[in-house]
C-alpha cells in the first residue's frame, strides 16, 4: 500500500524557514500572506498484512526516523 506522511512543526514552535519564506513573499509584494509554516511530505510503498499493522509500523518509523517528536507532529494517510 502507498503511504503518505505529513510532518509539521508543533504549534508554538518557531518555524524559522516559514518566517524566511514569508518575509521573502512580502518583499516581492505579497503582503496578504501570514503565518506561513513549512513541513515535509514523505511517500513510500509498504507491504503489510493489514492496515492496522501498517499503521503501527509507520507510527514507529515516524517516532524513530521521520520526526523529532519533541518539536514535530505527523499525520499518516494511506492512499
């Protein structure tokens, strides 16, 4: 099955990259953009017997490899 994981900084964590992009947008005339946040998308294929086992395995990957659980949240989507 195809898996998509969205990784974002937790609310309240300063998004330096987002602030830099927001500043760049404002400097080229896009003053209507605010609160820009940057994240990442990780997509992969996973072989698993059941969706529940797949979910558990992907959560484990997120906790150990894909995210820093102190400052990032993740959302899993099965396609």
